[in-house]
C-alpha cells in the first residue's frame, strides 16, 4: 500500500497522501479512514493530496465518497492541496467535488475545518459540513 | 516503410501500477512538447481513464499505450496516445460515448469525459475484436 499516514490530533484525523495512489491504495485509504472514524468520535478529517498530480474519475469519485461517509459519521472533510490544474480537469471531466470542502494549504485547511466545526456546533449535532 | 517522423514509445498496461506509469510518461512527453500545466493535467487524466478501462475490462486486463509527438502536422505540435486492448470490445460505440450512459461499470463516465479533455478521440472497436482508442491534443 502507498504511504498514507493517518494521525489523530484531538477530534481531527489528518491523512497525508505521500505518493501517487493506485486504485487499491485509494480503496485501502477509504477503508482505513472509515475504521478510524468508527473507532473513536471524530469531528473532522483533513486529507492532504498536494503531492497527487493526477485525480481522475476514479479518485475524484472516491474523494466524494470519503467525504460523504465521514459526514454520515458526523465528521466534516477538508481536502487540502488540490492543484488548480487538477481542479479544472475535474470540472471538465464532469466530476465536481460536491460536498467536499477544499483548501490550498494544511494551515488554511485546519482553519476552515475549525470554522466548520464551530458552525456545526452552533447549529446542532447533525449539521456538520 | 520509411522512418517515422517521431519515435513511438510503447508501454504495456497489465495492472494498476501501469496506469500510473502510462499517465506519468504522457505528462512528461506533454511537458517536453511545451504543453502548459492544465493541458498536462488533461492529457495525463485522459490516459489514466483509458488505461483503467484496459485494466478493468480487457481480457486478462492487458493492453498497451503508444505515445508519440505529432510534430510535422499542419496543426502544429501535438501529442497522440493510442490505447489498445484485445478485450471483449464495445458493441455500441455511439452508446458508450453518450453522456450519462453507464453499464454499471463506470465506462459511461470515462469516454465522454475523456473526449472533453482532449481535442480528438477516435474509437475503433467491435465485439470480439478488442478496442483501440486514439486521442490527440494540439498545443495552443
């Protein structure tokens, strides 16, 4: 499996993709994130994909699925480091990242996640982004 | 046959690792030819979609990708990638190209999306004869 360490920082999981993902690596990441989310109450997921040069329809769909299943488990997801060229390609491919929050850097991603969690806390337990 | 104007690079596609190798080589060639970052991304992604079709649907998941520069063309400089397999083939190519068509396998997503990323896409396929997809992009 490709290297994707998953760290926990309080109620947030931080997963950093360190190399291009094969399909099986991406599926393994989805499973492992799901397992970690079920293990312990988690309110946010930061997924760093800044080293990923190519996001095709398979990986794009998987990022959507990861965010959706995290939301069902009460956690908001922010995908960090999607390159502008990748974002343009995804739209042309017909695969916008709907329901996935994005940020350019880890720092901005963490700030966005905190803001989402604060808003979620004000609106109630089922309103997480 | 005379010498070809540009050397063709042929890459085997037989597994998930080859999908990554094929799209990375296509990106490198696009970069060498002077394509910009967005075009490099479009070309690499299109190759990724086609190579995945081979791994998923071709007999034994095997095929090949051939990459070459199109230099001596009236349209200027371009890149051409031909992805072939000897899989089951596509019975209705027009249907496979239609937006929203899905056999439940994701192919419906792959082909129209891939066409949008490139300037040209041609499919040669018939049941039992395999599939050859040729894609081209021209530098602006």
